[in-house]
């Protein structure tokens, strides 16, 4: 079953008439238990469940309107992109799933995280676009269903439909209609996320390609699903108990284990730069000095820190350029 | 069964009378398919077979004689060590296995690799000591049996009893009498090993402790034995065919997979420093430029290079401080 059939099913009986311009916002999200490996690459269905935290004010604003002609017209951060741009092509392919015959979309999308902030914009981007399309067409879909549509654009986008902690369920159905994102009720206002930038590799490997390569070639991947499931359970327990040390330790070891998988792939894959190891060691040194701080690393060289608000001063001292986010600020 | 019972069995009917001073030499060795994980910690029996290359002129010279009194007296690189020194204690514990009542040993041991060359001296050290003891007591054991004794001091020491490529067989017996090192006949005079030093961590974790921690806590370790066996087969085929690219690729991915296992442990373990990643990236950049060079990394921050002699100039240009070893120089 392909994405078109899923869309047909979800939108059955719903409006497909374009309306007035519509805009939406979605936060970026940081995986604490990583999404690594697809069981279906066309539907972006994951091998394991994952858990993220949405990054409050960092995310994407997207506006959708009908274009004057039949061609898509995409601007990113107020800069109009060439239709040949890979980002445009990926967006247009997603829009094709919903496109009434002859309609071009004018998409204006802007990220509130600085470019190169080390936070992926594809998750918040596809989430915001999906929300805007829901308004634009008047679908009136609930978030659960919207999370399925957003996932078709980018797997982790389904987690960007909510604030706070978000669980992306693996699901069992081949059509993925049960592989949805759901918010966790827990609020943890004291929690902080720090973004530490490390000079990027000149030729990064897409996480999509690295994921497929790992699943195909890493012998250790066989042990990953059980480990990810155990990490997820431990994280949920730690969140429920507001046990920061446990929470941080599980998130950190889950992330490093994912990078361990990459080293097990053939040929090995490495997202780290020298500065990545320097940041890891600095975090470990801080912790040895009694500062409660843990780290996580996505498919890139940057390091993200997890710490309680009270550690902010120590964190700023050790990482003067850190950008600190309060994921629960303003949430009720 | 403990080490004493093994020694009793191997030395049954042999001389245990100290003779005149005896000296021996053993080369250091570099594992191309790593030894990681013990199935018996007292006998240093490995979970998997491993394959190494001996490092020609880098190794250990050891002299053994009777001490004037009943106490052991150890000097390392012409410096007398305190009996409380951990190195002394480890040596004395090993010597206890062979000690006639009331005998103290005077051990003078010297390494030909500079201290901090990034090459472990315990393998060549215990191998040279075992060879010297064989002479000192007049045991007249063959190298196969000596490799068993050396292993009781340090697992990888069994591989330092030979030059060139050496295979350490896993063995199946609980007493480890079939877990022996054997030399491979293949000679590869064109092969070079480059030692690249990276500033070491202030508090390194012993490989012994890290190995035990990995086996106990890394879920991915379950997949390691099968992977190590496949790597070993591939390495042996590549050596037989003198297929350098295959040889290098397998050694490199085996080493990085071992470091991947460390990241999978809980808590994760990391031997790397920023300079480690810088060296990895430099090797990969060289290779992308057409220089045939691969890397391996042991339980430490340093990087070892594998390349054919013709690449030496390019390697020196990229790593001005590299120390280059010709493992087969002078071997017939």
C-alpha cells in the first residue's frame, strides 16, 4: 500500500477544495529515544517506537495558498527557491498527495531556529505544512490522523504535532494507520535543552540514507529493537517519576548506542567531528563534578544537552555558545 | 579450573630448577580482528578468535634471573619499580604460577616502543617474560604451549610469540588448552603500519574493565561473535589474496564496530578523543583522494594506519608525526 492509498482513505468524504490562505506553526522536536530504522520506507513506518520532546519556540511557520499558475512556488525563510532545489522537490512530491488537478501551491515556510542550529527542520516543516493544508482544504482531521499524513512527508514530523513529550507508536498494521504520534500528559517545567553547535562535516550523509545503510548492514541492528523498547520503557518510567538522572542516563545511552550502530555498519558511518567528542567529554567532566547534565546526539555532529534549570549557569560557563530552550515554558 | 592447574599440567615432568640468567624478546602486536570479550576471565579465554600482525622491531626485551633474596625486583626501562606498583604486582602474580618455594625473581624489562607510542606493552611484555622463563627454568616447551602460558598473563600476549600474522584460536575446551596462538604462513612485505598518537585521556579505562563491562551490558554484544567470525574469515581470504583494499576495509570496520559496542554499553564507554575523530576523518579524506589507507583503533585514543609501502609519502605528508613500521622487514 502506498502513500496515495493512505491519503485517499484518510480524506475519504472530506473537502478537497482549496480555501483561503492558511498558516500553521509546529515545533521542532528532539528524540530522547531515537527513531532509527524503517520497516516501510514508502510510508516511513518505524521499526521501533520513539519518544521526543518538542522544542518550544524553535520550529517552523508555514503558509499555504493557491499559486497563480499550476506550478508550486516555495520560499524558505523569505528566499524563493528554485524548483530544482531538493527541498522544493521533496515538498512538491508531498503536495502531490493532496493536489487537486491543476493546482499549484504557494508555500512560504520559515524556521525560528537559526539555520545550522543543529536542529532538523524537516520534522517541524512537514508538521506545519500538514497543519496548514488541513486548514487550507478544510479537512478538519484530528491530530492523530494529521500525524499520519505528516509522517508521509518525514517520519519524525508526526512527533512535531504536539508540544511537550510525544510518543510515536510503532504500530503493527502494514498500512501504518496505527503508527501515530500521541502526546504524553507529563509536564516537566524544570527541564532544559541546550544546543551545542559543532562545526559540521563538509559532506553530511542524509539520515534517511544512513538509516537504510545501518538496517541493511549492521549486524548489531538485530539487537536494536529490543534495546530501543527497553530504553523507551525506562524513559517513560523516569518521566513519570521526574527522575532526572535516570531520564538523562537513558537518553544519553540510547543516543550513543545509535551512533554505535552506525560504527557497526559496513562501511562504518560516523557523524561525529572532533568537536563532538570534545563536547561529550566536557559533559562527562561536568557530571563528574556533580553537574546534572546528560547529552544526546542525532544524525549529525551537534550535541544536545539535557539538564534541570538550576544547572543553567554551570552549563553556560562550560559551553558559552550554548542555546538554551525551556520546552515547557508557557505550556499548561 | 584455575591457572595453577593449567601450569601444573603443562609443566608436568619438566624442570622447575632455576638456571642462569635468561633473556628473550617478543614483538608487540596489533589486532586486525579484535579480541573483545572473555568467556573465562581467570584463564583469559576469548569469546572469539582474533588475528594480529606483529610489529617487527617494536616490542619488549626481558631478562630473568634469581633475585638475591626471596622478593621480586622489577625494573622497567632501566627504572626500578616499587613493589606496590600495579605493574609489579601483576608481574609477581604471574610469576607466582611458576615460583619455586622461596625464589624471588629479578626481572629487567625494556620496551623498544617509546612509552605512550599507543602500542600496548602488556602483550609483548608477558610474551617475552614467558619466553625468558622457558629458558631460565629449561622447560623446553614449544611455542604452542608457551602461548597458553603467556595468555595467562595477558590474553593478547599469546599472539606476541610469533612474527607476521598470528591467529589466536578461540578453542572449545574449558581448560583452554586448545586456545592457542598459531602463526600464519603468509608474508606481506609491502604492508606498512603507521602509529598516530592522539593526546590520551587523563583517566583511561583499562581494556580489561571495559571488555567485561561491554560483555555484561551491551545488548549488541550478542551479535558480536558472529560478526567477528565473519570478519576473521574475510581477513584471512584478503591476506591469502593480498587484496589490500579488502584487508583494510575489514580491519577498519572490525575496529570501529568494537568501538560501536562500547557505545552500546551502559553506561556508554568512549576511548576516543577529539584527535581520534580528526585522524579518522583525515584517513577517510586521504582514501577519498585515492590513497590506499585504512585504520584500526584499540582500547585507547590512538589511531593505527594500514597501507602499502608506496603510500608512505602521502601518509607522512598527512600525518607528519606518524611512526611507520614494516612488520615483515627481515622476515623470510
